[in-house]
C-alpha cells in the first residue's frame, strides 16, 4: 500500500511546475487449470483488458514456489544485469562508455550487439524492485540512481548515455505511480505523478538525441512516448524515421512501431500483419534475420484475442529456422522458440529447445524469472509424457 504522505512529498518535489506544464508525454498437472490475469508490463503500451493470459503466464501465476533445490541445478548465464554493479556501485562510467560506444559503432552490422544495447539501456534504467507499485524503498532507489547518473553527466558532459538511461528510469518511475491498475482505479494524484515523470523522461531523451542523434535507441524510446503521450508536433512516424536513419534494421524500433498498430491504439490486425510481414521480408533481403522477431511479436499479440492464428505455426518455425541458420549458437532465441512452441502446444518442439538450453538460465527473455521458466519446462515434459502415455 502506498504511503499517501510519500506521494504528496514527491509531488512537491516536481520542480514546482504546474500540472498543465506536465502533460503526458510433477505439480505441473495442477497448473493447467490456474486462472490469472496478464501482468502489466512497464511499457507505455498496455495490454488490453479483454486479452486472455497466455499459457505460459497461467503456468507462472501459481502461488506455490518451486523448491529451491530444484532451481539450484541451473547455471546462470549473465546478461545486461551484470552491469548494474558497474554503474550504481562502482561508478565505472568509463567502462560503460567504452562498451556502449564500441557496440554503437558495430550495431548496424551486428544484430547481437544491437540487441544487447537495447537490453543494457533498459536494464540500467530499472529499479531493483520491478513491480509497478510505489514504495518508500523505490523513492530511495530513485534518489540514489539519479544521483549516480548526474555524477556521470558531470564527468562526461557530451555523453548521451546517462541521459538515455535516466529517461528509462523516469519511465519506470512513472509506472510506479500508475500502479499497474486499470485506468479507472488510478488515483488523481497517481495520474499527476505518472504524467510528470513521463515528461521528465521526454526531456532526458530529447537531450540525448541532441548529443548523439545516431543512437537508434533514443528514437526508439521517444517512439514509445509518442505512442501514448502528447509530444506535439511530433508523431510516432517521425521518431520511427529518425531511428531508421540511425539503423535501418534496428529491431527495437520495428517492434515498438508494431505496437502502435495494435487495434486498441487505433490500428488493426490487418495493419499489424502487413507491417510484421514486411519487416520479415526486409530482414531476409538484408540478411538481418532478427527482424523476423517482429512477426513473432505480432503472432503473440494476435493469439491473445484470435484463436484462428492468422500467423501460422509454419511461418513461426520458418522465422526461427532463418535465425538459427545464421546464428546457430544464439542461446537467447532458444528460450523464445521454446516459449512460442509452448503457447501453440507444440510440446515436442518445445522439448527440443529445452534440451538444447539444458540447465542454463539467463534473464530478459519471455520468462520473468527462473521459477516461471522451470514451471514451464516441467509442464511441457509432463504434457508430452501424457501424450506418449495415450499412444
């Protein structure tokens, strides 16, 4: 439960700006019957209230945790989260500057490095507590993280990187006050602070774009904001085009733009399908198979509301085959393939991917944590065993 005094205190800290100025810029057999609602992602594009939870989400929602001894078998493969200590504890700004700029120089040609930069920026802009619920600890984390980022800005006054990360932080902080509730349940004060911190984020991204317009991740985040906030005279199309100038094959830009075409935001399934298939063909023509992820994202979103599956399983498999033909050792995509096979109840394919993954775990996949991943893995083996038993 939020402390009302904390909310009032934070409201008073908002630079004394007026509200008008802050406009919106084994047990597996028991799991199949679980009822759940989709979690709200810290993304400016919300899931529609009428969507059904995915099969993996239903499995993950069970309240009983997997015993720790079952999770100890996994080897953790570090990803972008390993850099949080470098930033917020060691304050090793030089190390992060070197890595980011190295990857920026290569990201047009290297889809791996481009994807890592997306994850790195967003991971460094997160809170230790990822839930969309404001607590007094979130306030302390916010003050600490912004203080570190401002040290970075002072040490590297021409660098866009700390501004981009601070923008991410402000977006995530805004969602703390939005609370993950449906709109009618958000308090007036919650809406005020939500819009205020989104406006702060827009300012951060704007500064970053002036310092380095060649980083497509900046335009991607402005595209996120433009989709849901008042950034007149700019439009999502403007930010999309600016981002494409920086990297024509940037996966983040394409997946974000796809989300602006969702029916709940004025688009349509027809527009989603046309854009997703065009992105896939673009990837084929330019040997950038990771753009096929746009088609995979469209399939996941449409499947929530349409049992007909206009994107066929054959199309999904072809996307993955193209990716693994070019990147056979890309472990991260094995998690995505296993997840999509689970959702379409292709348990034999899911098992193939789980066998390749083995007892390894990494973050920033379609599973939020290891507990959820393990549950899904057990569920798939159970369902395949039941099918074999029937045979």
